C-alpha cells in the first residue's frame, strides 16, 4: 500500500470518526438538544434524524467506495452540508463553526487523496 492510499484511509478514518460521533453521540442519543441547535441556526428540527441517517450512509459509502459515482455524490453532499453548517454558525455568531470547517478540510483532503490513489 502506497503513502497516498494510507493517507487517504487515515484522513477518511478521522472524518468518519468525527461524523460517527456527531450522528450517534448527538443526533441519535441527544436528539432534543440537537433539535434546539437546529432551531437556533434557522434549520427545521425535523431534519435531525433524516440527516443523521444520510450521514451514516455517507460514511459507509466513503469507507467502502463501492460505486465511484455514488462516492462523488457523497463528497458533494458532505461539502454542501459542512459549508451550510459553517455558514449557519458564523451567521449566528455562536463560535461553533470550527467543527464544520475542520470537517470540510478533512473532506477536501480525503477527496484529493482518493482521486490520487485511484490513478
């Protein structure tokens, strides 16, 4: 296994752990708290569980890479999600945009390394 592929799995693993913590630890186990955060950020609270399910599906897709087209859409979906999350946090000024920005950076690195490792 070359260094680029190892880098891909390390970065994608970190991103996946971050997402799994947010989904399982927060979205599913502390749903009411997260619904309150969503309302504060201007998003409807009913999105919490569907978004959590989609994030789990996205993590599975990134780790298995079973279909290149689905992987591309997964990266796009996560990029939109993380960008909107960072924007929402910045707009309300709650100082919580760092996690979304960190996730976006990891996502970009994962995507670039994934493309390079498949060449």
